[in-house]
C-alpha cells in the first residue's frame, strides 16, 4: 500500500470510529522502521473494549499479504492491552471490512495471507461493532421505541 494512501485509510478509520463515540488514535509511528516499538495502526476504545487494527487499503479485491513482524506486533499489543485484533480493509468504493487476526493463513515463508475469499465473506466494520454491542442495532432501536 502506498504510504499516502495508507495514511489516508488510517485517518478515515480514525474519523469513522471517533464519530461513533470511540476514543481512538492512530499510532504516530505506524508503518515506521522503529523495531522495538510494537504497536498497531489504530487503537479504538469504547465501553471498556479495546479494538486493535492493522489497516490495509486496496483499489480492488485481491489477496493481502502481511509480514510476520506486522502480525506479531499486532498480537503482542493486543495481548498487553487485553483487546481484540483485526485487519481492517478499505476497498475502493466499498464499506470497511474486518477480519479477526486468528483467521489469517500462515504461508510457507512465515508470513501471512488474507485471501480474497475471506475478505469477501468477512463482516463489515458496522456489523462487527453491532455484534460487539458497541453501536446500536436496528433491533435496539425497535425495542427502545416499543417501550
């Protein structure tokens, strides 16, 4: 992912989550060559839940490859924070998609692959947030209005 395109996608995710009521930040050195630091692209916190994201942006649906170091830094940060880790994918002209870290496929060279099939069947960001009860669902609005 190009550096400018990557920053833009990270900022877009930060703004979206902030507008949904999260305390959220983009790691200032995400994507940098700092080897000792182990932090992800975006961290979002709401109602005591910590969501940790590695952000990927693509113009078209294709397999995404992640270096083992990227996955390990995400895993370590998530363990330290007690959060949940996701790969957030922004496809041009489409909603954000999210894939749980555990679903990545380790490939023979030690890196990881996120297949286009897995991306296609993954949840949207809004679906994930509703499932985690971090944003209201349609059912929540219906139940509230029937009271």
